[in-house]
């Protein structure tokens, strides 16, 4: 049973890794790393998100957050990357939900 479960999980992981969406994410991420202005915007976004959360969701950070997001969504490679990343995350979430249901029913 354990071997079967490990094999099945390995197959799912390989399916996701081999997917066009995941492979596209990897290629685009590498291209984005070579764009210093894009990487600066992404770092600004991460920093502002952290500040926003640490502040207890202080609305004063929200305008800056929206501004940086708007700038990023004007860059086509970022938009395409985020679309593919969303698809990858949906695949992972689907698997996670199924595994949670499986183990819930197994244990209850």
C-alpha cells in the first residue's frame, strides 16, 4: 500500500513538473531574472506586502501595494508568468484537496 501511494504521488508530482504551465513558469522566471527593473518591482511588491501584513492591514500601505501591482501588470512577461503560475497552483491545490479528502475519509 505504501509503495503504491509513493508511486502514485511521484506520478502526480512528475505530471505537474512536466506540464507546459510549469515549464513555461521556469523559462519565464529565468528571463525575468535578467530584467533588473522587473526584479526591483517584484522586490518592492514583496516588501510592501510584508509591511502591509505586519501593519495589521493598515490602509496606508494599500495604495502603494496597488500601485506596484499595476506597474507589474503592465509588463507582459510578468502577466504571462502569473497566468501560468496560477494554473500550476490550481493543479497543486486540486491534488492537495484530493489528498486531504482521502486521508480524512481513511481516518474517520
